[in-house]
C-alpha cells in the first residue's frame, strides 16, 4: 500500500520538477519506445531516427548533435547498427554515459558489409528483455531518485514481453516446419529466425546499403522455386521494387509489410515494440499459409 502511495507521489512529481527532467537520447524508434516504456513521461526523450526511418544509412542533422550535446544519457543499439553515431557524439562534445542496450545478448556472427555481428538483436523478444534490463539499469544509475519507479515499470513491461514471447511461439507452432520460409528484402530477421524457427531469405544482406545484382535475383528465384516458397514480404524501411520484381518473375504471394528496423508512425500498425511483433507475426502466419501451393 505504501509502495503504491510512493508511486502515485512519483507520478505527480514531474509537473513540479519540469525543469529537472532527465534528457535522454535514443538512437532509433524501437529503442525510443523501449525507453518510453521504462521511463514514461518523467524524462525528456529524443529519438534520432524516427518511424519508418532507416538507421543503417541515416544522416544526422544539426538538431541531433544539439540534442546529444544537452543530453544526460544516450542509449544506442550497438553491434555496429548506428555507424554514424560515434562521430556525431564526438562532434557534439557530449561526455556523458553512452549505454549499449544490446550489451549481454549472444550476437549472431555476420562478416560482411563492414560488420562483424548482426545488429538486429531486437527481433528476438528474449534479447528485447535484455535491452529493457540495460535501459532500466542506466536510468536507475543516472536518475537514482526515481529508481523505484523505473524498476516497477520495467518489471511490468518485462512481464508483458514474456507473455508476448509465449504468444509468438504458439502462433508460429501452428505452421508446419517445412512451410516456415519467407523472403524479405534485407536480412533483419535472423534473431527472430533463431528463436522462433522461421527461415528468412533476404537478397539484400544485413544492411540496406547493399544492392541485389541480377545474379542474386536469378539465384533467389531458383531458391524460391526449389523450396516452394511463395511468401514474400516488403519492409517498411526498404525499397519495395525488389520484392515487386520477384513477384512478377516468380510464383509468389506478397504478404504486405514487415516492420524490421523501425516502428510505424503512431497511427500505423506497428507503433510500439510489442505492436510490431503482433503485426509481423500475424503477417508472417498469413504469408506462410501460402507456401503449401494453395492460393
Ligand atoms: Zn537492418
């Protein structure tokens, strides 16, 4: 009971302490939503790469440098995802903590395109829970007066992610294993693949910076036919032309848009990390249903 009173007190504090709001910068929209889940509105949160934005090839603005210069805490994905960030932080003169949200996850190796590890770790909810723990610990360390609130909100959200994880596994389990294959444009779903048993084939590789050659496309079409894959997906951050080309050349079913590296705008179907999983899994199930040769 006293605990609840303390929470209520903490929730009423921000209005009075407006000028002292902790300034937090998150590098991209998915991370921004995670930080918001743990901190709510008691912090002043700035997300650099917004909804539908591509963090692989982002070009920072002067406003980004200014936000970092005034920040109390900067939270990044790490694993080489934000290649532009180190220079941005250095040029801003920021000397505060830079917290890597993916710290402690088991990274998938990936040696190409200047990367050594696959950065898309958030596409596993088990990893997402590690992100939340890291975000919580960073907020507690930087803003100890609100430690209790951060811990309570994080614990509640972690519970939600555990329930969502069980739902994802139960949904995927409905699809016979040979049918669990899909084509996406860039390779953002290997952590999802590892945890939930779906094979993702992506002609663009792990970063959106590369382009598929005619030979890549021909090889992919062979693979699609040999493995009876009909489920193709566009992504919110990638060019749809490649997938449309495969659709025209092959016997394919284009199953809408997956949200890989960014959330949708607030009125879209993937406006939060949890909504993104709901949307992607629903789309995947529908798409994979077309892999058995039926229309
Ligand atoms: Zn990506």
